C-alpha cells in the first residue's frame, strides 16, 4: 500500500511538473507571437506614415492635382526579427516616384541590425479624357466625343490626357469604346492635307512671292514635308504643310 502511495505521489508530481513546463512554453510562445505582432505593426505603421509623407510631397513638388490613397501590403506572419531599440529608418526602394506599386526599405540600425522590404500601393485619382461614345480608327475627335472623368491613373500604363484641348482635333490610331480612357498612344496629329487634295503652293524670296496651284501626293500634318505636284508645270516638288490646303517651298 505504501508503495502504491509513493508511486501515485511521484506520478502526480511528474504530471504537475509537465503541466508547468507546458504552461511556461505556452507563455513563451505567446510572448514571442505578441512581440512579432507588435513589431510588424510598428513596421507597417512607420512605413505607411513615410509613404503618406513622400507622396504628398511628390504631388506638391510637381503640382499634380488629384486625390490619393496609400495602402500597405501584408508581411509574412512567420517573420521573426529582434526588437529595434532606435527609430526605424524608411526609404523608397522603387520606383523613383511614389505612384502605383512601390517597395519600401525598412531597416534597424541598432546593435542587432536588420533590413526588410515592405510592399505598398499608391492610388492617384485625376480627371482624364475619356470617350463619350464609340469611335472608329482614323476618326477625328470632336468636343462632343470626349469628357473629363476621374480615374485611377496609377494603373494607366499607356498614358492619359488631362486637358481636352490636347485631344480635340486629333486622329485616333485605334477604336475606342464609351468610358474608355483616351491613351496618348491612341492619338496622332490629324492631317492638314490629304492625298489628292488641291493645295496652294507658296514660294517666297527676298524680293518676290509666288502662289501656284498643286495637288498633294500624300497626306501631311502642319510642319511636315510632303510631295506635291505643280498643276501647271507637272513637276513634283517637296513642300512643307503650313495649314489646311496650304504648302510652301523655299526659294
């Protein structure tokens, strides 16, 4: 009986000891997890504040009108870093301007230094030119064809236009649909002279000025050199387009 009591006592003590070890292990794990969470929150908070500041400065320095929003990416929850005893240092890793996808470099310069890269995204909303209706390739854009509407320009990779005056009168290089942003690459200068058009050829010198009829053999925009046939002499010359139906040659 005494032996059984002794065995029971030792078993109870062993179980209590194991419980204490397990409890201590849980406390350590909880403390480690809490520290990791706290440090990650510090990294994200510091990064977001930095990104907000440099974005506002960038927009102000470049006189960019529009609203913006900043969002930080998530860090790997398994990340384990030692606590930093001094303020974290943050810098913009890429790209050169804080718009769209960005990467921040966050580092601790204490006795146990470390560096981590934090992803983020800056959305920039501006009023840009969009199509009011469907338009075909080679259409000449009219005032009634476009309007300004707010879009997130951080996702527009083909360029965008802020002023309608830079769109109206231009020729489309590809079709566009209603509410589609008019990309810079979708426009080209409309021809002032088209192939087969009757044109007036002007030639001037120090003491003379001559005007003669001609026919354009190719289209051209203002300032462009095109081939023109002189209707009277039948000669083909190169002339510079100066306006609708107008070209000039140097004498």
